[in-house]
C-alpha cells in the first residue's frame, strides 16, 4: 500500500526533521505537523542568545512560514489529546480527529519538577520552551536574586546568561561536580569552577523545600542552610512525554521504545527525538538521547524508514553547550570502559579522550577545542587508532590524525 | 598580495592572493578587508583536491569563523555547531544555520589565485 498521509505529533527539531527529510526524499503525499507552538523553532538559543535578547523569535525558527507552504507541510496549531491506532490517527483537544497512514511521535520532554515540598509552586520557573524563556527573561532584571537548582547543562547556561543580564545568581546542585558523565571529571571540575570565577555563588547542597516569602522565595537545604532569593529556576532534567503513547498501549520504558529505525511496537507508528528510546537488536535498552543532534538524526532515520529507503548512517553522539564564553563539546561516551588521556594547556585540561585498552577512541570532550572534537568524532567513527602520546600533546593538531 | 583594479569594494576587481600553493589542500585562510578591500571578512578554502573557493567568513548562524571550520570534500563544516555549507555555491546543507553563505568568485590563472570580492561565484 502506498503511503498517502503522514501526521507528525510535535514540531520540535525531531518532528521538523522528519518532515524536512520526507520531502527531501521525494515523499509527495499529505504531511502535517501538529504542535500548539506553531512554526517549529530551535531550543538551544532559549538558554543563550534568545534569553539574552540577541536573537528574537523569528531568528530561532527552524524555517520560515513560506518554506512550509512551499513544501506543502501543514502546521496544525493544536494539542493532541489521544492517539488512535485502528485506524491510525490522532484526536485533538477540540475533539477533531485526523487520520493518516503513518504516525510519528515527536513530543519531546517536559522539565522535571523538583520532588520536594514547594517544587510544584507555579512561581518556580523551568526552561523547556519559548514561553518558559519569555517568562524567565521577564523575571530577570539587574540585581534580581536568581537561585538555580541544578548545575547541569541548562542550569549552567542560564546561570551564565542571567549573570550577563545583571542578576545575582546562586547555583545549587547536590552533586559536587556536575556533568562528569558528559565530559569526564577533569573538564567537569574546570567547567564548574568557572561559575564561582564569574561571580556566581555556587552551593553544593540538596534542596529540601521551597516556600514563598512575599515577592520572593526561600530554599531550605537538607543540611539546614537557607537561601533567600527572588526567583527560583529548576533545571534538573526532563521526563519524556510518553503519556499519549502509554495510553495507546505502545511499549515504553523511560521513553517510547523504538528499534534502530525508530519504529515503535505498533506498526506504522514511529517515535523520534528526546521522547524515544532505542531497544537494540539484542533486547538491551540504550540510554535515551537528549541532545540536539540526536533529535535531528533520529528524525532523519525515521523519514528514511517510513519511505522504506536506505537509512542514513550516524556516527557517535555529539552535543555542545555554551557558558561564560566557553564552548564545550562532547562526542561518544566518556564513561565507557577504558582510560582517559588528557590534553593540558597552560596547566589546565583542555581536552579529554576516553580510550579503550586496544587504543580505539570511545569518547572525547573539549573546552574551546576548535576542531578537536570534529577530529575526534571522525577518529571514533572510523576506528582510527591514535598513539596516546599524540593525543596528550597539545602541539599535535588532532585534525592531522583523523585524515 | 596586491590589489589590481579599482578601489571599489565590489564589482569585478580581482585581488591577487598568491601562487597556487599558497594554501595546503584541506586548509583555509581568513582574508580581511585590508587585503580584499571588501567590507566583510572572506574565508578562502582549498579542498583536498586542490580547488579554491571563497565564502563570507562569518557563519550565517551565530558568531563563528568558517575559515576555522572543517573542510570535507567540497563542504565546510562550521567550527561551532557543525552546520555544513557547499563551498561551490554556499548552500546551507544542514541545521542549525538556516541561510546560505555568500560566495565570492575565485579564479586560478597563470599560477595565481585571484579573488573577486563581492562577485558571486
Ligand atoms: C533551553 C535548552 C537548551 C538546549 N541547549 C542544547 C545545546 O546547547 N546543545 C544540545 O546538543 N542540545 C541542547 N538542548 C537539547 C535539544 O534542544 C533537545 O534535545 C531537542 O530540542 C529535542 O527535540 P525534540 O523534537 O525531540 O523535542 P522538543 O524540542 O521538546 O519538541 C517537542 C515538541 O512537541 C510538542 N508537543 C508535546 N506534546 C504535544 C502534544 N500532545 N500535541 C502536540 N504537540 C506536542 C511540544 O510543543 C514541542 O514543540 C537544549 C534544550 C533546551 C530546552
Ligand atoms: S555558528 Fe555556525 S553553525 Fe552555529
């Protein structure tokens, strides 16, 4: 049966990429993206350039309205309330039902609430979508005391941007050195130390409760310390938006389970991006990807799979983050079995490479590393063995070793 | 490097950048306005095959210098967020950038690399 209609639920990067790739691969049938947000936009700037006011809403659109018209991709500004499986389709909040030959779930994730008393307060801020960013921006003025719970990627980036906007920032994390799994302990320590260096109050502690105090908030830590502040932002990760899939009986486990072609347990239904989790052919579950490139790659794979075309080949996973003027990148797995080789420059680690016993590179991370990570990802993807001395030597451009 | 032709910043003026081996294959060079007479920085790229191309140096996405990027075949990958652009036509090939990079004509003649700042390739 030829495919005549495809519905994509969620127009973030993953859903957008499915639509873009379907058209690029020649699919000419009906194609609609359902998302209350309207024109798909990019999220990384929400904690960086958009929050700072360097980029406006139009500047973060993934494509202009005219592009969607030109490619005959319908944008349905609505929220999906339920999935229908026989026949395949969705039910919108107003009760309208749309049907399609294929369904793609791309609903992303929601900011995880802090599971403590007060964590559910409406006045506690999170950052996942553009409205959140607008609200956060409106809450910050010079001198605003902003407490951020969670010093991972989003918390650290907001801390840096809020500082630039003139806020007095307190950054709280129960983990002494956040981001160790992403970049390894050496670079994580250096990154975390940048906060205090920039003038942020860094607190190693576990929040136990949040209460409102007049116009502000009070955060109590488990050890009894108290932080008085105006605004609280919680950035402790996301939970995948799997409710629709679960209600429809699709297999889920901290994400909608998909195979390597993004197919869910229900024929004709695909899942991509932050909400999808891969079950490998041997039945083991991969870690759920929550980065930008992963959303794009899974979207590209789903488009190929839907059209029964050769799927694209993706290399080791890659992410970046920007804070305090430092550009961080990581590729592959810094936690894999092996040893870490550091590149030291002026007494500070600038890059870390995770290398297996046989010399193959498994992961790499770098701060302001230029082409280091681009080289590392090619070294990883091509299985190139690089001598440890060369990796450690900041005088050896990794680029040469990746060719 | 010397400039031949008129002083206008655009048009068919050629700038002689150097001999054909001025760049190692697979590398790039930033050509500033003091050399090109063009208001914006220009990135000069040489592919592994030895061909020369030029684009506006600043990535259309955010603030990054494409001449510090990674040349792969006839594409340049931005050093910051890895958007790729065709060196021949400046076309953006993947997100997060959404607009093309401006091209500048480069000619190799009589063993010299000639850049035409402001003239599309
Ligand atoms: C502030 C911020 C900064 C980030 N910075 C970086 C970075 O620097 N580097 C990096 O690698 N990654 C970064 N990321 C992560 C990256 O943006 C995400 O991995 C990516 O956005 C995931 O894309 P997605 O399409 O799966 O989900 P999302 O982008 O979350 O999109 C999901 C969409 O689904 C819609 N939706 C949900 N439920 C429904 C429903 N029932 N009906 C209709 N529509 C629905 C939502 O409105 C939303 O638009 C950042 C994320 C955030 C939030
Ligand atoms: S600055 Fe070039 S891709 Fe972002």
